[in-house]
C-alpha cells in the first residue's frame, strides 16, 4: 500500500508544559478551530498552534502549520500528497525530489529566537520574541513567503500610531529585518530602515538626582548609585554578583553571568572605580545580605527584572514625574495600562555618568573604556561643548 496519511495535530500549552493531540474534526469533516481531541473528547484550548504529523525515515515527523485552520489543512494535504507520491515513486524504482514545504512565520520566529538563545544572546532573544509576536499578530498571515514589502511598511505605520518614536520604529525594524532575512526573505525585498533624528543624550539635573536619592529606600538608592556612579546598564545591575565587587580595592568588574545566560554587551569586560558613597552603600547591603550571590537580587536571590518599574513607581509615589508625558497622564487614569513617567529611566543615569565625567575633564578614551563602548563615536555623543564654561567665555569674547 503506497498511500501515506498526514494528520493535523494541535499543540497546546498546559500548566505542565506543551502537549500534542489530534485536532478535532466536525461532522462535516472540517477542523474545529482551537479544539483538541484529549482522551477521546473534544476540549477547547487557549494557547495553541497546529502541526502536521507524517511518517518519514521510519519515524514520525512534525511540521509547524501555524494557527490558521485553512492554511494548516492546506499544508496537511500538500504533505500527504508529497508523501504518497514519494512512496509510489519508490515502489516503481523512481526518485522524487519534492519542493521544500512552506515555512510558517511562527515556526521561523521560533527558530530565530532559539538561534539567539543558542548564541547566549538573551537580550536579542527577548527583543526577537516581542517583535516577531507583534508582527505576526498585526499582518495576520501564516507563511514567510506571504510577507511583502507593504506589510513591513504598514507595520511601521502601526507602530507610529501606537505612539512609538521614530527611533523605536527603527530599532524594531532592525530586529524584524534580521528575522525575515534569517527566514529566507531576500533583503532587497525589504524596505530601507526608517530614518530618525539622533537626539542629544538627556541627563538628570543635580536637583533631580538629589530628589530621587532622598526619596529612595536603601535598596533603590543602591540601584540608582550603581547606574549613576558606575554607569551600569539595567541588565548589568540586575546580574551583578558580589564576586565581581572588590570592596577593599574599591573596584567593580562588569562581566557576564553564564548561569542566567547574560553576556556583557560587545562581549568585553571592564573594571570601574567605586566612589565613596556607593562603596558605603555596598558595604551596608553586604552586611544586611551576607549569604546572597547577587548584589541587588530578589528575595530568592534571582536577577531582579523589574528594576525600571520599581524606579517609575518611586517617581510616581513621590510626584517627581514631568507631569506632561503620556506616562504621567496614564498614571492618573486607572482605566489604562500604567507605564510611568517616560522621562525617568535607569539608562538616563548612565548617560548622566558619561556626561558628568567628560565635563569634569576626563579624556574621551578613558570614558569610552568606562562606558564599555565598542566605538569612540558612541562616547563622543556625550560631549556637550555648548554647556562648557570655557566655550561660553570664548563666545562672549568674540567681536561679532
């Protein structure tokens, strides 16, 4: 018998993990969307996608078929026909070279995310997970070969309608383009990357720093000082271990944390001097939590991934927000999702760190090393000659 059957399966999420069961067909033979045949009974499931199961090379194979029932059934029939044709040809002593099955967007996204995880690029994987999910939900297509240049441009416009800045649109596009190229789409079919105006880095004023440090509890004060006086990035703070802090030599080493898949940006470690007030705060924390591995970990000694949210809650509680951004307005309206004042971020403390050190007279190569920048151009953005007292005096002496 040369006929080869292909079965449409549904893979769904449970509290115990992902499981796989046959998809349910109605009396008319059509698939009932979102229903799995569990122990002989049709059961509605929430998080799911379809797969085509077929037999090849003496074992069952599974092909991701996405979430659209019609597209999944089309793929099942195509695989079934190809498998049958291959079996007939083999029985007749012929060789069949079948075309590759169509790649689904969801399957391509999963491969792309897994590739990032395999490279220990946790941040890239997180960004990819968000962008691919946004794009798939927006364009409502199943297969990679269905994506057009117009889809990407419409996605850009949708992001702008949501209030995303031009730079955010450009950053999301970079990740999106990387994924689509990974999935096999020719880069020439993708639109050029969106342009945006490169703004001067914003920094905190002395009054703002004094206010936030005065309002913070010891834990958040330490988080803020690590960002402000060592220029650490958010993830560098969250993954900082005590083994990287030498309180006697007053030196902090920035390095990866393999246990949590964290790698330093640009894969280059760096050492930073610890100023006196930060040193005191670190000693107090060490005495209070002598058995922890992470400097500002959670109660379970895990990386705290909500540091930014904690900062924004502090700003809102102490009424330190700008009062006019969308985040501040949402904070006063419980019917909308709370985002906090957009003017307050941990990364802005890092920008303040670079700016203040340059203004204090440090040479730019030293600041580049302290910041962990791969290129000098990134550091040069923090030079603000217009704010220099020397330049102001020079301008005043010019005979116009």
